[in-house]
């Protein structure tokens, strides 16, 4: 899950080939393309600049539509080497999971015409030890590329160390990227303490950078048409289901984490994120702390 691949910019001869590859990547597929080199998108345009205007327009639409499957690589390129000679050492180091090459090569990396889901590894769910670093590694790209993250966990106890460790890890990673807001939904009966605002100010405000906000909504869902049940991480880009919620689990126990399918994500997005949401939870307390 969430593997990152490198794709040689000269791999494509038309918009259809580009579409075929791009639709295998993104948050719903659980894999991404590293922009290598940094000018990857520009090189795609250059590769396809002899196509008819209508076909070039399709290319632009495809790249814009699928921009969220592209992630920064931050890797330097040696101009004296070919693209694949630059890319291959990154696979050997384990920085990336694989390569899609433009043509046959000595390392037998597949080309676009060879690609299928078996070549691309990964999957839509995973079992990991219930530790903060594992949760964060899986959710890293969603945390970094989303402007706002929503967490849903009816049993969340932000004052407990096992939960605080996970939240600290999420916040550190999110604040390295575009994210500037974390919103948490939890049941009021499971908030775990009085003096909730003071607890947030003491434990979480020091973790926030300037301009970042943490909002906690403690709700009563008894009379709602929906119930807080699943433990979710959501943004407008995609989401995950965390089987055991957002706290570390002792005794080397494993937890299941899965990618939300598009239809499922859309339904949760409409409830928790969309303007004009039908969300009818009774918000008993709402707390905000800012960096």
C-alpha cells in the first residue's frame, strides 16, 4: 500500500497511453508516481508536443485531473547519465518500489505496454504493528498533500499517552506539507475528562506551528440518522479506515488499515467535509487550539 514508483517521461506516445498508466495511481489505488526529475510534467509535455492540438489538450486535462497521484521526489539528477541510470540506484536503495521505463533495459523494468496491477505491487489494505510510526507512514501522503485532515473516532481519548503519541506523529508529518487544519470528531461520552480545553492547550498547542489549527468536536449521535462507528482519516483527496482507531496498541498486536474506495470516501466526505452537509450530530462541545 502507498508504494511510490518512477515513470520515465519518454514512455508515452499519446494521451491514451498516459491515461492508461495514470489511472493505476492515486489515493484510491494506494500508489503514487514520484516526479523525477522535478520537471517531470514539463518533460511529458515536451515528449508529446508533436501531437495534434486536440490530443495535447487531452494530455493537459489528464495531468490536471490526476495531479494528486504525483508526488515530489526531491531527488537530484546527474545530467551525464540517462534517466534510467539515474533512477535505478533509487530502487536499489529502497527509496522507490519500481520503475516504468520507456524501452527494454538491462534491469528488465517493465514498459507502459507491460504494466498491469501485478507489476505494480501493493494493495488496498495492510496489517501493521499498532505503532504511531506505522500509522503515519501509511497515511503520510494524505497528511502532507491535504489542506485539511478529518479524523473520526468515537472512542478517542486525546489525553491518554497512547493516543497523544499517534496525534503527535500525525501533526509532525502533516505540518511538513500543505495541511493547516486537523478536525477531530468523537463522542462526548468518551472524551475522557473534564477541563478538555485546558488539556488541549497544555498537550497539543505546543505541537502546532503558526497558522495551524486543531479542532475537536465532541458530539452526541444518539438521535442522528447516522452513528459514529468507523474510525476514519479523511480529506477531499481520499481516506483510510483504521480498524483499531488512533492510539498505539500494546503487546505487538497488529491492526488493519485500509484505503476507502471512491464511493465510500464520497459518502463520508459528504457527511464530514462537504459544504451543506446533512450531518446532524449534536455538537455538545467544540474546542479549537491554534499555533
